[in-house]
C-alpha cells in the first residue's frame, strides 16, 4: 500500500481542490489538526503508479506503508472519551482492545450517559474530527427534549456514528447512506459492537438516492418525509443536493470549510432554508437549519 501526502495552504487548496477531488474521489483524506495552519492531504492506493501521478500533478511525496500498517495505526488510536452533552460518551479504541469492551444499551444505565465504542479503522468518523463532533453536539442539543419516535437520514454516514448516536437519543427510524461499501460494512459492525439495532445502512449515491415513503420514515404532521437529515459532505455536493434535503424538517450540515461557508449560506437562503445556528472550529463549519 502506498500513501500520497502533502501539506496545503488555503490558497493552494482553493486552486486545486476540484482537480484533486476529481482525481482521488472518496479516497482523499483531509486532516486539519489544531494549531496547524495548513491542511494535510492524503490518498492511499495499492498502485504506486497512481500515487506517483498525483505527485507529478499536485506535488507532495509518496510513502510506502508497511504490510501491517493498519494494525500499527490502530494501536496508536487511543484518545480521550468525547462527551456529547450529558447523554452520550464516544470512546475511540484501536487494535484488539475493542474485543474486551462491551457496549451497554442506553436503558441499562439508569439515566446515566450512553456509550458508543468506535474502533479505529478505515471509515471516516470516529467522533474526534471537528466536523463529526460539531454535528454530534448539534444533534444532541436539537433532540434533547424530543420524545422517542423521530426519524433521521444520515448522508455520508462513514463509520455510522451519527446514525448510532441518533438511536441512542431516541430515533426509531434511522437510515445511513454512503457510497463506499467499506464504510457500510464498518457501520454495520459498529452497530453490532454497540448492540444497537434497527438502523438500516445502505450503499448509495446521495445525488441519486431518494427518500423512502413515509411508511418507512414516520410522518410528523408537517408534511416533511423525515425529521432530521445529517450530511457530512463536501460543500459542492451539499449545495447540489439541497433541493432534495428540503424533505426534512431539520438539517445538520457539516464538512464545510470556512472559505466555503458563504457559498453554502447563500444556497440555503436561495432555497428558503432558515439558518438556525452555525458552529465553527478551526477551518471547519457546521450549520443547523430548519425547513419551512
């Protein structure tokens, strides 16, 4: 396995983002670390020729990963638990230690916070990245006083962390969509590990996917097909699918870089979608909206 890597300032990223995304697709990892002014960009590939073409076109360098790179990576992924309000704690563990942990159902904790265990792995979304953490906190705050029985669709579900958190918060109709089969496999495994049932994970393209009828996602009296849509996606894709997302009462949009925030907010206003809250952390922005 080979890894292409380079550091990029905001100007370089603005000039080259579209070309790099077109070349790397969903394999592009954007790493934004606190205190670092530049983004770290990475693309993993089994093909040395492919990553060398990236170097030729975009600069950067190539690293050859050891045959046990994934195990080595997993062993390093020990992080402090992430508190999401008073209702949820996200624990990110790596390596074989996960097999010695047991996730307890929310109802067994007698009013204490639920726990979700997310092993370090290939799919994006362990909870510690700013975009995921902001979306989780928005979801927790929005639904804090809701009665159980609401519905949610999580687009770009990755590890499934937002969908699984929604079940802990009281959602009864939950669908997670991702175009990466590895992500869907990982999300299903995370649901099994945490003993969270009744979550439907599907492989699908969010641009073509259609909301199911209300027989699957409960109606709420407002005419909306679903209560909440969470979408942790690239800004260009978010803007493109906004008309479809208006099928929800509420939207939590993340994965937005600060220099793209204005384009997203303009698109929201153009589609008459109300902006309720915007959270910013480093270079990233998450937006809570209400539809009509």
